[in-house]
C-alpha cells in the first residue's frame, strides 16, 4: 500500500492508544463507547492513516480460537475499513504475552487495509519493526518516514527493569535504514516520526519533581522511580495521570534518534492515564491515553490525537488531542457520576480523593503517635 500526501499537500494521521478490546465486545457497552469515539473522530478528521499504538485486542485464546480473535479485530477496525482508511498497527506488551506474535500478525494481515509486518532481518529483536514512507502527492518521491517499532514485553530480570526496551540490534537496524533514507533524500535525514508502544525513559524529562504542596496533583514515578512524585514541567501540555511506565534501563534509543537526525516526533501508548506531550531536546514526545474503556482508565478522558504533516513543509507538523466528551459523546459504560461530570471535574475528583487519602493517613499517623506517646509515658 503506497501512502501519499493529498492534493492539498497534507497527510493526516489519527492515533488510538491501548484499546484492549475483549472477546465479549458484542454485548459490552464499553466496546460501544470506544466505537462511538472512533466513528466521531473519523467523521470529524477524515484521516489518511490510523495507527493502533499496541495492546489493541486481547490475545488470550488466540491459539484455541483464532477465528474469534479475527472477528473481534475486524469489529474493532470496522470504522476504518468501511471508510477504506488504512490502519498501521504496532505490538504492545500484551500482544507479546502469550507468545503468539506470529499468529497475531498473520491474522492482522488477513484484513484488507491493515499494515503490520517485520522488515528487520531475522534474529533482530522484536516481531514487528517496520517503516512506511509517505510519498509526495504526485507519488514520485518519498517525503516523510513513519517508523513502527516493537518495544517488546517485560524485561527478563524485573529487579533491573519491569518493562523491556528497544534493543541495541533494533537500534542498529534502524540506524542503517535511516542511512539509506538519507541517501535517497539528497544527503539530508528524512523527516520522520516514531510510533511505539512503551515510551522511552526520556519521557520523564517532560516532568519535574513535585513540590510538597503539589503532591495532591502529582503522580508517583514508576518502579525504580517510585520514591519521587512528579508533575508536568512548564511547557508540558495536557494530562499527567500516572508515572510513565517506561523501561528502567536506557538502551540509547533517544540518543540514536538525535544521532541519525530527522526524528521530529515520537508517539507512545502503554500508559492508560497519560496524554501529556512536549518537546525534549528538539523531539516532540506524546503519550496517548487509552482510546477504549476496557483497561484501567478514568474513562472520562479517553482520547485520540490527530497529527498533520505537510508535503511543502515536512519539518513542521500540527497535532491536537481530543477527548471523548469533547466530541459531544455520551458514555453508556461509565457510571452515572463519571458519565455526567466534565473532564475538569473528574480531575478535581481525583485530586480530592488523593487529598482525602493523605488527610486520612496524617490523622491515622497522629492518632498512632498519640497512642504510642501515652503508652510510653504510662
Ligand atoms: Fe495497555
Ligand atoms: Fe502496555
């Protein structure tokens, strides 16, 4: 499938994070809510390509019933396939969970319009590392590169890192391919995006340590960063809902992007509560909350992101985030409170919950201290 800019010089990419669809989708209102979000976003934006950022569909029973998996996947992507919009998919950690990556990729490829494959040579880590070029509107020359990188599953030694990372052999392959693109791009790095499930550790560079009075709105760092609480840095936009679950080992992927040049932006899934974004060292990095309602989420803020690139100015792109309720949609799966309140109210409800917990903790500590002092004194 050849992707190319439209006659107006634009190419629009619509991103969906962690849908986590289940086999009971036909009777579950959470599927209906996700489907409503997808249809509303497709009607509004009319994208040229959609991207599923991993953890797309539950692969639990794929070996016993591949047809059921295919049926579910077809239902998930139906809003795109019925509109003849291509869909690139990447693997999330949960697509790796059961060791059936090859079957998963094979079933994705049974559906017309879905793009997922492995371009890297045999032996390179990961099951689906590939790239797609976006050609000029006349179809003559590649202008932009979209990288789809497999960030693998969990790390073998959880005391070192909970999540795996993009391995040096994947980075080596990526750099070689970037060298080839540079050659065909007149000696200049080709402008590119990276789409990947698990974020790079540099995502924490968009956050800073929270001050004491900011703790109710702060998030706790993940795994080896669990002793620190974070808030978004100045310039970081949108919602920081949890400590980013990036690997604890830095394999040098971000450094490699800087080395090869041309990487303008990186778009990640995996953290179901984060949709923040910002620039670090000249690279735009964006986190995507779940676009679904199946996995852990506060529900209210399930969102999509549109990224628009321009053939005539490929170094500059536009992007915007839009949440479920901003499309004017009404949820059928959320409870009566969550479906009624605004996103801002849901944020403050979260803060209130946090503060109540903290106040409860302080009161309990004070009572315990009083009891111990009294006991000691008696
Ligand atoms: Fe997920
Ligand atoms: Fe994940």
